[in-house]
């Protein structure tokens, strides 16, 4: 098993043991979904790509825009270099594997549930990224880590953070 898959599985096991109903529910929903959700290793940041078998990228994007649930391919980059980039872009707060997994898990969940039609532009005002940070902050609280309040180096409206 690759290090990326091992680290992702370790985070998932931690979620299952955490007792946090929000994270556990999202993970179980993805595990039992009729949509397919793939994990792979990458080296250029962590992100979620839409995946719908036998559909073009445009067709899949249109499904998301209409609120139709779709599957995902999630690329994780747990390198120290990537964690350093994230830390530098976010007021110096450290990033763990769990922070990245739970952030991307929100995007997977939103796509799976057809709730990502409001995705905008990967900025601090993007509702999808704010949901990702809120989900990540649940994990940060469980780990006793400082909450994240920025995205891409820009402050998120504090009224939108839970």
C-alpha cells in the first residue's frame, strides 16, 4: 500500500474512533454511496476532481451545476513541502494529514450529495472552500490544533466560520 493510502486510511480510522458524529456521518455516507470515490497520490497539492464514468468533464460539471450527485477522484499530497506551502499561506498554522483529508472529504461529500453547485473560484469567499475549512476545523478541534481562519492567504469572513 502506498504511503498516501496508508496515511488516508489512518485518518479515516481516527475519524471512526473520534466519536464526532458530523465527521463519522460524512465518512460513512461516502463509504456507502452509489457514487465512486477514488483516492490517489499526487505531488502538486491536495484536491478533488469530479469523476463520473462515461461522462465528459463538461457533462460532469453540468451535473454538479444542476445539483446532481457525482463521484470524485481525490489527489493527496502529504509531502513536507506541501505542508510548508499550506502553513505559509495560512498565517503560519501547521497542517497535518488529518487537516488535508477532512478538508477534501467535505468536497467529496458535497459532490456526492449534489451540494456543490455554489462552487466558485477556490478563494476565501468560495462557499465550497468555506465548508471545507469548517469541516477541517472540526478535526483541528479534535486534535487540539489552532483553527484555520484563512484560505489561500486571505481571511475568511468570521461569520461564515462555525
